[in-house]
C-alpha cells in the first residue's frame, strides 16, 4: 500500500487536499493531508515562534508516527521546503519525493526567493525574517490568488472557499533558509508540471540545455517529470487527475530529461558573444550603463558607423528578458551578451545602453516597465545623447515591455527592435497584467519602424506569440521587417555562433542604426 504525506503551499492547510485524498484512498492508498503549525486550526498566539524549522520538525514527527516503512512525500509550492527538510532528516523513511508545480530549492535557499507576488516578496525582503516572532504575511485578497500561481480550472465556489479558509503565514517560514545535509540527495523525485501555470517538459529541457549546474542536474536518472494540464492549484482544479498523476509518480512513471548535444558546460548567459567587438568606455549610472563610441576615425567605405559630424549621438537601449533571479551574478548588463551588443552599437557610432531592470518574477512587469522608463529618461537627458533619436531593443520575455511603447509611441522613438521575443504572455502567465500584450496594441498607434529577429528553431510557446503579433500587425497595416535566423535557437547569439547567426545580428543592427539616421 502506498502512503502519501501531502503538504500544501502558504496560507492553506490539509483541507485543500480533501478531494484528492478521497480518490487516493478509494484506489487503496493511504493519505495524510498536513496542516502545519500556525495554519488553519493550528493557529497560534502572537509571539509564538513559527519558522521553517518548526514545520520540518512537525513533519518529521508525523513521519515517525506512520507505521508504514516508507512514504511518498508530496510538496506543493512552499510545502516542498519542509518536505525536503524532513526527507533530509529521515531519508530511510522516504520512498519518493513529489514536487508539485514547484522548483527544487537548494541548500541555503529560502522559499521567499521564489515567491511570485512582487508585493509579498518586497515585504519578505524588508522583514528578512528578523522582525519578530509575531510577523505574519496575510493571504491574498479575493481575486489575488493568480499572483501566486495560475488559478485556471478552479471553480468560483472553490476560490471563494479558498478566500474564506486561507490564514496568514508566518514570515519566518518563508525567509528562513532551508538547510540540507545531502542525506536525501539520492532519493527518487518526480516533478509534476502544471502546464497552465507556464511549466512544461519542453521548457524544463530548455533549462537543462541552458547550462547552469542546477539545471543540468534535472537530467539525473533519479528525476522524472509528468505534465498535468491545469493551473497551479491542481488539488482544487483537477483533484481526480492529480490523484492519478500521484499514483503514476509513486510507481516511478514519468519522462526523463536528457543532457542533449546543446547542453553547454557554461550557463548560456555566460557564453561568449558571437562577434568580436572592441571594448569601449563605459559609464555606470545606477541601474544603467552607457557604452560610449569614443574617438572614432572617419568611416571607411561600407562602414555602418554614423557620421562623426552628427553629435550628439543616437542611443540604442537593450532590454533584457527574464524573470532573472535577484541574486544572479553577473547581472544581465555585465554578461558577455549585453556587453557584446552594447559595444557593437558603440563601435558603429551609437551609444549602447544596458540596464538591470527588476523583472524577478512574472508579476514584476510593472516594476520593470518603470525601471525602463526611468532609464530612457536618464539617457535622453544626457547631453551626449540625441534625445530625439532613440531605439529600444527587446529580448526574449522582455518583449512584453514593448507594449507601452507601441500603445503610446513618443516621436523620439525612431525604432523598436525585438529578438526572439515573447509578444504576449506565455501559457500560465496569468499574473502578467493585461497591459503587457504587444500583440494587442501593435498598429493601434502610428509608431516607429519595427525590426523583428525570429529564430527558426524557437520554442513553440514563444513562436506562437510572434505569430499572433505578426497577424495583428498585418491586420492593422503595420510593416514589420523580419530578420530570420532559420537554424537559430532562442539566444542564438550564444548557443549558435554560426556565420548565419553573425550575418543576422549584423543585418538587424544595420537596420536599427539606419532608422536612427533617417
């Protein structure tokens, strides 16, 4: 008989598993839905210290009291932290770990790092777990659960019950780092990916191929992955299907990822830029870097540099994608990729601008949009910049930030470029505000020329948004110059440093600079 221990995410207790538990038991299994200390009917008085360690110890006591030799531990969202902590203390009692629509944290990582709601994440960062034992994070307001994950498939009456029964979460459970000895590192683990929340096997494979060791480890033989076509709360939206998936997981079923030939020893963002471009003077202004052309000689025949007589210089602002972890180092502007693009623009006579905007989660687009607007204002105010000749160049998911500039394009925006962009929110990105849909606003205003670089071997989710954008552009009579890279993948400048890729980067840059000269 399979025995499941089910641990839910923040603000919720064992009640969220009721329908899934009834189906597991009907199939002959046993299930223990857990309500952790401080939650629901286990709420405590103010001043009673509750942290992650409290939850781990509570779960260990439960495991010790179960007569069956081994159990399957299921952790959803924050619940995976105490699950991993307990498995580390009692590895001999664990048959398998199931990570339910949640990334696998590492030793020393706090759950707050992965909180998708930017307001909650800011509160947690400000408190840092040191504000006292009586700090509690309130659950989302009615209608706000999508900021913590897609609610697709959850019936309205169930959402109402979620609103009614949710209780505050101790801040210290989220900010206290998870400490692991490695005792459970070899335990079989299954990741259940809720596709309506943006996860999927192909996306995880793309992470494996991107190179960082923590992602390459996902191709280990002990790991399996199963997709579930619902939102982030499958116990509420698809309890029957979830019970079936948990049965498959317990049996060791699932897809194994492979380290493909495109997996790099280095993380993708640290791979060298595909063009050999000279270093140029760089000035740092807060979140913004300006890469300056310096003293350029007279252009030679066929040189794409802007004439020396044209001063001040136009500027190209390069906008990175994400989400990017707030503790990632180097930050985007210091990676070979953006150093390469900015230096390339400067070598051709324009000022190359990079910035580190704060797109740390999919609900952070308003914050990132504000950072971008501030950066553009700073650049235009610089006396060395021709404020009437600015281009914005968006990459990957940063493409969603193009929506504001397409909806209300200023006259000084001479070109808008995008490379392998997301031009509508990806599947499961329900927390992204409706304002960030370039496909909805392209051609609704008289905007600048658009230069779109399209990877022929793009991820299907990204490619679908590009097609939606181009369809809307055609319907609205907006011309889009397309630079196709037939054999290129996402981030082809790093992962496909071919002559085809180099020629396409050069063509796109020539086009953007050409519009700045017009």
